[in-house]
C-alpha cells in the first residue's frame, strides 16, 4: 500500500470515531419508548440515557485532546475505541435503567477521548490546506450520515425480533465496527510524538464534572421526585462549583499551570455572544427529537420503525441544506444562519398545526420534517465559525474545545428543561389530549429558545473571520 492510499485509509479509520459517537446520540432518540419498556425505567431514566452520555462527553472532551498529546494519539485512540465498544456491550446487556445509564456515561466519556484524536490525525495526515479541507469535508459528511443512519436504525431495530430484544441491538451493532476500527488502527495508523510537558488539570476536570452533574441531574430527576430538598441544594451547589471552577482556572492561568479552559477567551465579546446563541440552539437540538419521538409513538400511535423512517426525511433535509449553506455563508455571512433559525421557527409552528393525529396526510408530515431539517442544516455547520470569528488563531484549539464542551452541556440542559416540561405535563395516566397539550407547550418553549438564538445572532457583529477552518462537531 503506497503512502497516498495509507493516508486516506487512515482517514476512514479515524472517522469511525465520529461515526460511532454521533450514531449513539441519535440512535436512542427514536427508540426511547422501547428502551423504557425493556429496562422498566421511568421518564427521568429515559432523559438520563441521553443526558449522561452527553455529560461524559462534555466533561472530558478537552482532557481527551490533552491525553493524546501526552501518551500518543494512536494509543489513546485504540484504548478509547475499545472502551467505547465494551461500554456498548454493557449497554446491550443492561437489565436495569441504572446499569444502562452507568454504561451510557462510560460510552460518552470514551467518545470524548476518541473524537479529539480523529480531528488531530486529520491535521497530521493532511498538512496541505486544500487536502485538509477535503478531508474535513469527508469527516463531516460521515458525521452527517451517522445522524441520519442513527435515526433510521433507532426506529427499525426495536421492531426486529431476533435472538435478543430489538432495542439491545442499538448498542450491540457497535461491537463489530468498534473492534474492526481498533484492529485496523493498530495495524495502519502511524503513531504521533508524545509531548509530556505540563500537567493535566485533574482538579479542573473534577470541578467541571461535579458542576455539570449537580446542574443537570436534579433538573431531570428532581421533577419526577417532586423537587426534594437535595435537588434544590444541588442546583445551588452547581452555581457555587461553577464559580469555584472559574476562579480555579483563572488562578492556574495566572500561575502558568496549563488550566483546562483558557479564561482569556471570555474577554472576547463576540465569543460570549456566540456562546449564548450556541446555548439556546443546542438546548433545542436534541430535545426536539426527544419530545417528537415520544409524541409520535405514544401520543399519535406510530410504530418505532415508522417514526425512524419519518425522521430520515428530517436528516435528509439537514444534509442537503448543510452542503448548500457553507458556500452561502462565505458570501452572505450570518444572514444564512438567521434565515435557518427562521425556517426552524416556522417549521415548529407547522408542527403545532399539523401534528394532531396519526391520520394526517403523510406528505404534509414529511414536508414539515424535511423543512425543519433544512433549517438545522443552514445553521449548524457554520455556528462554530460565527462563534470563533474574532478569536485569534493561537486560541483556536482552546476556543474549539470550549465550544464543544459548551455545546454538549447545552444539549443535556435542553433534555432536562424542555424534556422535563413535557414529562411534567403528561402526568401519570396521559390521554391523547394531555399528550397534545404537553407537546404543544414543550414545542412552544423550543420556539422561544430559537427566538433568543435569532436575537444573539442579530447582535453578533459580522466582522472579519480570523479562523476559517471549521472544526467538526
């Protein structure tokens, strides 16, 4: 095998990390009703299946990049891929909701160590600018395809009757791909230099992890338990720990001790505004799938496989719009993103009007989902670039890592807030009318979040972009 072939084979190997990480976010969304029945879980258990994966991802994403520098990217990639595969096996074997959620947290954590190695390998394998852009495009296309495939399989597999319950296949299908990726990485990936200068910010990781759990866990579990005192104290404690984390990072930066997050990033006003837009956008991103998947199956009576196929049209809309939007952003700037948010708002209003009965015309339903997907595809691919456009190039890596951590935390918050509102309105014995009311209120909340996104995009200056390469997320 010549060097050119080896380079592109290596790209496909490292791209398995983003494929598996993304597919395991989307594959559970449609299948939540089946998973809940399989493990006899509660509504909050189902929210945690998504949220704990994302919290593990968010808390360790920056550390994952640093670990690759310290021990070599090949070693970290292989070990984290094997851990991800093993945790997928644990998910597929889980007998209780607690076991499943513990395994999901391990999955998310191992994904946080896989993903940075893949992105770094692209920069190592493709030092020439045009080739790197092409490689990043392939990497991003694989991530986009994973989101569509995940929604399709998440609907299809729970209805499959095989040797095990269908919902378990959602996780067990990771095993052959994960093992093959680890074996091929061991055979073909080139190792990278190890840079052992500096220390890991262990206390920073610990503080951030505690703060995220203290914030998200009570939002999800507290509602179901009637907001006991511990949940209120946990939310207050989360604020205190976040403040302590900020102080800790500032102190370490002043002492040149290599903190987890470079606090100087927050001195850039545009970055802060961009992060506010990111916060509310991603609070909508996955909560949309959560409430729609449950409403379609439990409220409207669609089967799991029917729901998965319907969501594929949303994914197709996303892929088409994302390919078209990137060149448009270069010409029209943030107006493309503002238009995308407007499309999402209009589409959610269409959801409220048309999503009323399983007998609704399929053409209307598919067009509404496709329309929503085009809005997402017009916003998401360029949101990072907009948030980082005023950040100096030497801060690019730190800013991208901070953005990704913020992004995953926002998704978990959306699951807790919008999902919590949806489930709290359902009550113990919901009727079709109650399902409709809960769905309409939760969707209205997401519309409100998107209005806030449009406001932050409006006040975000156009400016000259200093970071032109988009990190894939």
